[in-house]
C-alpha cells in the first residue's frame, strides 16, 4: 500500500491506452549515411527497432488515440473528463498547445486543458499535477497523455541521436478513489546541464550521449530510492520498475541500483526506441496489456532527460 497523501480524497490510475505508429523501422533499415549496423546500435542502446510516424500521424492525433483508449479502459464517458494534460516536447509549433485539441478529439469538450514540457520527465510531472487536482476535489477524472513525434526533430545524418528516437503516445486516466494509488512526486533538476540535450533555434536535436549517460547512471538510482522512501515502501515491495526508456544500459543501471531482483523491469525501448514523454506510459501499458504485471501491482515510474530534469512516483497499476 502506498502511503496516503493528507487528503480525504485519493487518486488512482483507472485506465490506460496507447498508440504506436504503424511503421516499425529496424536498425538495418536506418538511413545508409548513418553508417551503423544492428550490432552497433544494440550494443550501445539496446534498441532493435523503433516506431516512426508518417505524415498523417501527429502528436495530437496519436495523443487523442491513446487518450480515447484510456477513457474507454477506465469505463467512463469522455464527458466525465474534467481536465486533459498533454506532456510533450515535440509539438511542431509552440502555439497553440495540443491538449485542448486532444480534449476536443476525444469528446471532452468542457474539460480544462494544458500542455506540460519537461521532455522525458514530462509524464511524471503531468501525472502528479493530475493527482493533486483530484485530491483537492477540483476534479474527478483527468486524462494524462505523453505523446511525441521526435522524428520531426531528429537530424537523420547524426548517428549519435538518430538511432535513438521513436514516436508514439501513451495515456492514463487519473480518477478519485477512496484509497491511494499514486504516490508523492519526487523531482529535481540541474539547469547547468541544459546544453546536453537541446534543439537550437531553427535547428535539429543535439545530444551529448556520453555525458547524459554518466549523469543518469550517477543520479537516477538514488532518485529511485528517494521515490520509494516518499511512498513509505522498500524496493523489495515493487512489482515493476518503469524508468524512462532512454537507453537499455541506463534502465539496467537504475534497476541494479534499486536492488529489485524480483520486479519486472520495463524494456519497451527494445522495439519502441526513446519516445521521451511517451516512453513511461507506453511501457506501463505494454507491461499491463502483455500480462507481465497484474492490476493492483506497484510500479515505480522515473522520468529524466532534457532540462536536465527528472521526476517520479510509485503507482498502482489499474
């Protein structure tokens, strides 16, 4: 049981949904100018394939598909949704945001809506905002979506970044509950490292992979332990660990640092690539839908990336 936050109304995830682009691109199908092969990519990242959206699949359309599935999975009507939160860093333009468009597409026409941009940590920040809104009594059902079309922002001549990223969307519904199902948010940032992952004005995404790897493997295991402490749980109580799917070696390092030998560790990156804010909900949905974890299981979520910023919490899987 997750330690309750001091409120008579609690919050839980009541449904989830996902949208994966139709096209899957294997390592041996990457552009020839990258001069990489399957073994080179797998050894460095753990990625064997990634989903890439076509011109008809947008951040908003993928987010709306995932959100609609999550609403159906929660067993509620779209009209019951009070707010829609969209975590993304890859909208094609800064204005307008995408959340209101997602709300419109799923039929949540009276819902409040806003975007959250904390890159790869965005979903955990948005999930916390939704849970807090429910606990205050201001809302009963909030849709939280992580959606990215990073292929629009990748430099397809730069093998340091082009081999990593994919597209997709994952969503959950956060609903009022009599018992806690979403633990406290634990988060942090280091703006001095902002240049490590960036998109310069008018440019494409740049990434200092080795520096990010060193940061993540040094800091994130301790962050995961702090998340457990905040929720009143020891790591051995976890059924699943769902870190941001940045790199399989980072995911493994976080799991080792926690010492959760009995927990299922998400490995969605193998076939989805790094989908930034979408990676945690996509991985969470796959774990549940595949039967790797059951409803009621406890999962630690941990997002980290551009900013640099990180955030995480423990949730009960619906």
